[in-house]
C-alpha cells in the first residue's frame, strides 16, 4: 500500500485533470469522476490543491462547486 501522502498526491492529480476536462464539479461528482476514490481521500486531495491555490470554490445553493483557478 502506498503511503497516504502519495495517495493524496495521485488523487490530487486526478482531481486536477477531471476539473481541466469538465470545468467544474461538486465533491461527489469528483469522487465518481475519478474512479470512486473515498470521499475523505478526495477531500484531502482538494485541500492539497486549495493549499497550492490551484482551485476555487463557488456556492450553488447548498452545494460547493469547484473549478481550477482562473477558469
């Protein structure tokens, strides 16, 4: 099993590629779109990308929508 940091980094790459292709997604859409990673792993990957200022959030009702920064 890969160390958690590696899993988070790999998942962050998948999240980034998904958002680059689709434009915008909710956390649940990201989880499904990248192959069913656990919700906690997707959340950690989103945190990684947010820390690097690569994604931004907007609220759509009760749902947070994520997209790449500047798109």
